[in-house]
């Protein structure tokens, strides 16, 4: 009798449910344990990476404030191609504005959006540009990333450094094929065209909004 | 575990049931990642680690898992282990994580892990299952390295592109002249499919030739060897 009950359908269902539940409890505990244990180290290395990325676009001797904490949250900004809120960092040297570091998106890459990190000095010239995320064709359009660029000494993205609205006319912010001053690699023109256009728009935006951005209340 | 068992497991993993060439499993990461040999090798290394871990976990717990709910439990175990490996790598081996990190979540999309858990680890003891996971991964490693190497050679004329991201002191090898225009198809997914097809055909051809030779030769020498 008791054996028959052990194999009855509801009993079986309850038993397997209990076992499944037990496995879920054990592995969830394992996961949360691993998460708690690694949390601090992961946060520390994320911060380090952020600092390194900021250092890529803006030399550390250009500012003396705590760049990561001197931040404001930007609402979605169509001029930067951003449909979502983003963070803008303000570099200051001896209390006076030195540079703005912010994100921008080139929406018209060969394979979708190209995310950029751009640093514009207070005088309106570019301190640096880095591609932070893209889906361009590996080996063809991905030279916009200095790590993938075969020219290690003068990576493609470096040609933006020092450019400003003052020294580069509006027409100059195009690839050479379109009559501008921006170099490109044959066979992949769509990618550099998209990046150059987004950088130009970002420089114009920074030029216009400079004073307002530096005066904004700190977010943190 | 006997020597015979080990060599059967190794032979199965590396050649006979090769994940990419015989089982043709896990094509999504295979196509996405093998644009060069280094990426292929790195993904395979991450997969070896996860397969060995999930196989040993399932094999140890196999007697406690009711047959009816084995699939959800396997998925739970594999997903939890991948996440733990991802977290531990990120926390402790950050330099390696920056290189391998993007591949670890990709392993979840690789059905080969679940396939080996179901086909092997659920029926075999932990030690054998660990080796099965490792050798299946080794089979994947050489296939992906070969496929990645062929693709970048065709597409870019280089070999081991991106190696400087793993070992900063090493440089990719430029095999074809630097002005090689590049054959884009090699780098795009269709090129991966075509090359994979060629590799599968090559394996089938070798297997068929070996089978034909075995049939032609009398089995006597093998038997004699067995006697001594």
C-alpha cells in the first residue's frame, strides 16, 4: 500500500519538484556566494578600467581634479547621437575648465552604432577619441580601434587629436574621398565616414555648450 | 580508469566525435569567433575549463538527479558554473579576463556543453567525465585554431592576429605580402561555413580512406599484436 502511494503521480511530482527546488537553492547559494565574494575586486577593476580609458583620451597632466567624481548626467542628446542618458566628466586644472570627456554615438556605421568616448579641451580642440563599442567587420572596418589597427605608430583614430573648429573647416571633417581631410583605408569608407561625422558633431556641440556644462551642478 | 578507456575518450574527443567536424555542434560561437586563430584558441580554452567543470559536477551528482527533470537541472548546473567562472575570472585574473572575458558568456550559447553533460557525464563516473570534457574541448581547440588560421590567412594574410593582446611581447605573423588586398569572404560568416564544410569533407575523406584500408588488409597483424 505504502509502496503504491510512493509511485502515485502526485507523490512523484512532489518528489521531483522538491529535488529540483533543492538544486535551485544550492546553486543559487553558490552564485550569490561567488557574487558577494568577487564584488569588491570586480568594482575595483571596473574603476581602474574606466580611469585607463579616460587616460587614453585625455592625458593625466591635463587636469588635477578627481575626474571620475566631477561628473554630470546628460539627458538623451540627439546632437551626440545618444538616445539614452549618459555621463559627462569635467576636467579642471587649478579650478579652471580644462576639458570635457563624454560619450557620443555614430549611428551610421557599416554594422550599426559605433560608440565613442571623446575629450574636447576647453579651447575647443580635440584631446582624443576612442571607439568603445562597435560591430564593424573584423579585419576591415575595425581599424578605428587602435588595438586592431595594423599601423601601431600612427593609429587611424589619432588623426583627430588637435583638430578644432578653428583649424579644420566644416568641409575638412570628411574623409578624403568626399573632399575632406580625414584619411581612410581603401575598402572601408563607411566606417571612418560615420566616425568623422559623429566627432565633428560632438565638437560643435561641445563648443556651443561648453560654458553651460562646466557650470552644471555636480551629479554625485 | 584503464589506459584503454582514457585513449578511447581522447580519440573520441580529438578526432572521432570531434565537436565541430563530426557532431557539428556549437556553430554559433564557432562562426562568430574564428576570425583569427588566437580567438579560436581562447574560446576553446574557456570552453575546456567549463566543460571539465560541468562534466565533473554532473557526474558526481548524477545519482541524485531524477531522470524526468535532468535537463532543467543540467541547465541550472551549467549556467551557474559559467557564471561563477565568469565572476572568478573577472575578480582574480583580470588581465586574462579582459582577453577571455568576452568568450565566457558565449560558452552559454554553445550547446556542446549540454550535449556532453547529457551524453556522457550523466552516465559515467566523475573522472572519466572530466577527461571527456577536456578532450572534447581539445578537439574543438585544434579545429577552431585551424579554421581561424585559415580564415585570417585568406582574409588578411596574417597568422595569429591579436596575439599581442594575450602576450604583449609577441607580434602577429604576416605570411602574405603586406600589400595583400585581403579576401573579405574569409572573414565573413559565409566564408566560415564554406571552410568548415571543406574541413568536414577532409575529415570524412581521411576516415573513408582509413576504413577502406582496414577492409583491404587482413586483420591478422592486429590480432597478432594483441597476443603479444
